[in-house]
């Protein structure tokens, strides 16, 4: 790493670190202002409230990443342009692309860090909710007369599922014959779920359908179904808030909802945005670097204005894309990635027009 690379990264990281730690404090102040009455009604103590915001900090930091990345880019490249440091580098044989290359490499790592914060936030948000007395509330605690396409055990039919008891009544599991095994028809009076053993069928029978057309029926008192891996929550197909789910958890809920015949488009958008939003950190820097060097008028206030305006527009496009994807007007994946695609094209145009 050359001296110039270290100089640019030092200037960038100084601004980025200050913002990514400072901007969440604004989110905390706004949240306290909006919800203080609610916390007082719940008799949340001061220490518990303060600790809950410590747990919520990873989410606020993830929100701050795009803003901090763009402002740090505009300040770093913009100040170097105003003080003729970019011109001096070019005169020394260093092109603009070589000059900003360490920033692009760094922001790839920062995008990975933003994704990591997104995976950490669901865990810390649950701790924050517990400290504030916000127990997870589910709108559905039971399901009646439903059919569900399981992942490995065929079609599940049940008269009733009760989440509180982790139990189903009048259960039928039908699996067609395949290369992995014969067809099976399993019927049970009840099914009980536990975290250790999974689903256990009680008081029923198994009808095995051999490839030659013969049948064999075997009654049972208890039968463990190892392939039925879906939890009662997944069978309800009632997902938590996506902010409180990690990437794989959202993915599993999407599959569960689709197998049960529900509309998973809103969650598909959320799933795609869990990758698209961290990638926006890199795209927004790719866009901001040539923008900063092409805009030489104005000072600090102008740089902040440009950065905030671009970031607000970027985030607004994500919100609009989410609405279009959730409604089915646009494919959820396309809706989630469209803002990145648009800004990436704009970044390429700006980079192509930049004097190197």
C-alpha cells in the first residue's frame, strides 16, 4: 500500500467512523421522542431503556452505513479536489481511477460489514424488545382445516394446529412413491412437536404402497416423522417482522408460506433487500466519487447537502421498489435490486465522463 493510499483511507475512515457512530444517536433521540410516553406507561426503567438502545445500535448503524459512506466519499474526494491534490496526483502519473481504488476496495469490505450488522440486529432487537416489555405477539395462534406442502414428507392435512400446545389433530401425511422410497399414507389422531424429537404422530396407521401395487397397513401408537422438519410456527405461515429475522430465517418463512399457498411476495422483497441494501454501500461510493470531483463549487455545507439528497433519493427508491414488489407489479428480486442497478449505471456514466 502506497503512502497516497494510506492518506486517502485515513481521511475517509476518520469521517466514516465519526458518522457511523454519530448518526445512530440521532435515531436514538428520535425514537425516544416518539415513544417515551409508551415506555413510561410500561414502567420501563432508565437503565433498561438505555441498555435496550445499546442493543438496537447495530440496526441504527446499518441504517447509517450508506449515509456515512457517501458523506465520507464526498468529503474526502471533494476536499482533495478543492485543494488541488487530485490535480497533483494526476500530474504525478496517478489516474483518478487509481486514486480512488482503495476506497472502492474498502467499501466492498464495508458492504460485508453492513450485511453482518443485518444478521446481528435480529438477535439484539429481541433483547431490546425484552427490556422494553415488548413481547413478540403473534396474530395467529392456531390454524384450522389446512393443507400444507412439506419440504420432504409430501402433503400434510390437519383439522387443527394449536401453537400453544404444539399439537395437531386428525393429521394425514401423503407422500407419493419416488426413487427414494415407496408411497406412504400416514394418518394419526394427534401429532405432538418438541424441539428435541420433532413431530411425533400418535394413535394412527401407516399404509405403504409398493411399486408392484401391493399395500401393507401397519397400526402404531407413536411414530416419529424425521423428515417433517417444519416447526409449528412455520406451519402457521405467520412470519415475524423481517427486521427480527436473519437471512436464512426469512428464506425458510418464504418457502413455508409458498408451500402453504400464501402470498410471499412482500417477504421475497425483504429477503432480496437484505443483500441489496448492504451492496448499496459500495454502489453509492461508486456513484459519489466521480460526483465529488466533478462538483468543485461550494464547501462543507454543499457536500453535506449533495450527500443527504442523494442518500434520501436512494433510500426512497428502495421504499418504492418494495411497494411495487410486494404488490406483484414487479418481480420482487427486480424491485429490490432496481435502485442499485440504476445508480450503478449512473456511476458508470459519471466515471466515464471523469477526467483521468
